[in-house]
C-alpha cells in the first residue's frame, strides 16, 4: 500500500510571519485571542487553545505566482509552536466531516478532475487513489465550506 504523509507549513515561512513579517498580500496579520472554537494552526496542526493568541493572514502555499496559485485565509499560533511531524496520521485540525482534496502537478498546476469533496474517513483512500496518477506531485486538503488551505499531502 502506498504510504502518504501529511505536511504542515514550513517553519522558516511561519516564523517570518510570527516574528512580524507580512502575509501573502503584504499586510500585517490580524491578531486575535482564541475562544477555543475552530482555530486550526497550520504549523503545529493543532487547535489554538482558548486564551491563546493567533494570527489570521493571507497564505499562498505555492512557490511562484501563476493562475492556479490560490491565496486564502489561514490561522497560525501568534507565538512560535513546534511544527507537526510528517506522518500518515490524520492531523488534529482535520476534524470536520468533509474536505476538498485536490491534486497538483510538479509545476504547481491543478490537475483537472482530481478535486473532490471527500468525507474525513475517506481522505487516506482518496489521497492514495490520486497518487496512483504519476502526474500528481502533491495534494492539498482544503476546507469544504470555505476552501481554506489546511495542509499538504505528499508521498512518503
């Protein structure tokens, strides 16, 4: 069986923002205090606990600007947090009933026909199915309701 791994945002990119850097639009992130409900950090891939500060910012999880380089809102802990290990275990932040999974090519273009609203319990199976296509270099998991980027899936 093909092995996959869930990949959090790179620490060096996250630290830039946590240390005062700007977001994908050149803006300073908004800072809030969590009420403990629905604030998933894309770096440690855990929920931001009640009373902890977090950042809301525009993120573009692509290396270059191009037509398929979607930008959208994400949350991060306001202070440094440990990056989630790259494992096959479903991250804590993936706790909704459904997500959009979408395959991308090595040049970061959407591979048409791969995007699908996927029940949480079918994420592993659908990711393996997508990776059976050699053109799929990586997969994004996005919110089924808001299309927000959650994490990336890579071949292990």
